[in-house]
């Protein structure tokens, strides 16, 4: 199994979920089977008790799990039914670890964030791979890089990267490139900071997805490529579209599927049929 982790920087609500789902769609179109999961840093065990006014719809999976609305995007984009393993929250991870501790499973050890919480997070990724038998598992990390709550998730995916082959794990980072009103300049500084923040957690992103009100020109792409140490072709703009279902097409036009397959050593996959 190959693993893709999608993180977000600069601001929340930047389109991580749509980016993750669009990547899933593109890979499915190349003949790969895909499973998607979402990690949410909040302490609720699941979104079932959260106000829909605050959190949006609760998406119920076929096995009855009450999950984050992003799972609805995933199912609609990749056209696969997901299961309870697709939705993991900090609350769920902690309650599992605390239940194990009470049962004596840790054999008297001091139970800590690293390794006990991070191991439980890693288990959720590996279990999803095992149970779904998918070629690729795409995991979206909720929240924004730099949040205190996201740290155990970032540490867990760093460990997954170090315990697997380089060609089996890919990191995607979604950022905002704001424009200054008046001068209409696009600014990459927040992207550079976000890249650094991710690096300080031991994660070097392979792909950068840019949301912006302006056009990401070749010059801007080169600048991001230079500062964030990714090839120019790995800087992808998620253009503002009217219908979110156009996003996979936008990514495909920038050859994101080819790039991901190359990085994951899956180049022998047939070319996209481009039928969406
Ligand atoms: P996040 O996962 O980062 O919180 P989402 O993927 O849920 O963000 O997206 C937030 C909102 O932005 C959604 O309402 C989605 O429809 C919209 N959105 C995402 N990407 C695009 C895009 N390329 N063009 C227009 N709207 C988008």
C-alpha cells in the first residue's frame, strides 16, 4: 500500500478536503483502488454530538459511524463507500488508549503521547490499509500546521514516512497565497513559513497545492519551488472553480496525477481516460 498525507497551512478551510478527494479521484481514474480517511484534532469522540450549525452535516457511513462532513466529499468524489475506520478524532484515539490503560494492556508502563498516542494513530492508518486492501490510502490531517492539537498526528505521519520505503509515502501541503488589495501582489511568505513549520516537525512536503485569488504564474511557481524545495511541477494551483467537481480536472491539467504516480513508483499505470 502507498500512503498520501494531506496537510494544510496558513489558514483553515483552505480546501484540504477537496484537494485530498480530488487526488483520490485522479488516482482512481488511473486504475488504482483508493481508501480515504480523515484525522480530526478535536476532542469529541465523533461529530455525532456536534452542532450542525457549527460543524456542518454529520455524515453517516454504511457501517453506522457518525463522521465528519469531509467523508461525504470523499465518497462523492471517489465513488467508494467508506467505513468507520475513515474517521479518527483525538477524542477517539485518547478513549482507546485510556481504555487499554485501565485494562492493564500497557503492563505498568507510563502511558505517554509518544509513543502510545502516536502508535494508536499509526495503527489507524495501517489498519485502514489492511482492511480496505486499497492500493493507496489518502489521509487528510484536519486543522492547520502549527496548531498544538495537530502535533501528535504530524509526529505519527513522520514516523510512518521513516518506517516505510521513500516511494511508498507522499506528503501534500495545501496553502493560501494571499494578494494585497490595491497593489494586487501575490505573497508567498506565509507559504514559506508554513513549509518551515512543517519541516520543524520533521516533514518535508513533496507537493504544494496553492489556493489564491490571483493566477499562480511561472515566476511564482519558481519562487515557491525554490523556497519550499519542491520541483516546479509539484507546485499546483487549485484554481477557484464554480463547481468543486472541476478540481480534479484542474489538477489533471497540471499533470498532478502523473507527478504523484512517478513519486510513488507507479508509473506503469495507464494514462488517464479523463472522463469525469
Ligand atoms: P478544509 O478541508 O481545508 O477545511 P474544504 O476542503 O472543506 O477545506 O474546503 C472548504 C471550502 O472551500 C468548501 O466549501 C469547498 O467547497 C471550497 N473549495 C475548496 N477548493 C475550492 C476551489 N478550488 N474552488 C472553489 N472552492 C473551493
